[in-house]
């Protein structure tokens, strides 16, 4: 049996389940209370809180909620949302891209045709000390893709 090569961070469950609850619910409740008690709160403060909550929630979705757990075993990429795991042949990978500025380390894998998770998935790469190749480079190589694909 081939060894599992994990590409996603061990902190994915925290980013996917815990942090969103700790941010979206309390900050959203606080923002709602500011709007319900509008007579005690200046209008610009209410708008700033609403904008901060919407922007923060969007970033949490982008960098957390939609993340998957990813590993390679044999000739398959295994993708899990923690409820369901799907094995996808490595040759179905069309491209692998890493975000370097908005949320560094989030990798987008696009497939040649749709999978049960859609035609693309996102995962947060493991942080590895003393490693020359990033997870995106390693995954491209395993899938037989050219550099930058």
C-alpha cells in the first residue's frame, strides 16, 4: 500500500469549522445589535462594522470554509470535505495555482471535468520547513503538468 502524502495543512479543520464560527457569529451579532440600537450608535460606525463583517466573512469563506483536505496516494488525489472523500485520478488535474498575495498558501486545483466537488477545489498548503518545492509545484509534477500549469 502506498504512503499518504498530505498536501493540506493540519489546521484546515480549524480554518474551516472553528474560526468561521468564532468570527461570523459574534461579529455578526454585534453588528446586528448596533443596527437595532441605531439611536445610540453613529451611522458611520454602523456602516463600518457592517462593511468589516461582510469583508471579514468573505475572506473567511475564501481562506477557510471552502477548503478541502487533500492528499495523494498511489495515482490518486484524495479530496475530503470531512463528510465525504473522493478519489480523483491525478491525470484529471488540469491546472494547479497558488495564491501568493490575498491569502498566501491557498492552492486552487482545476480538473479536466467536474468531480463530486465541482470542477475546482481549494486547499491550504502545509507549511514545510526546508522544502525547496511548494505543494503546488509538487502536485503539478505528480500530475505530469508543465511548470505554471
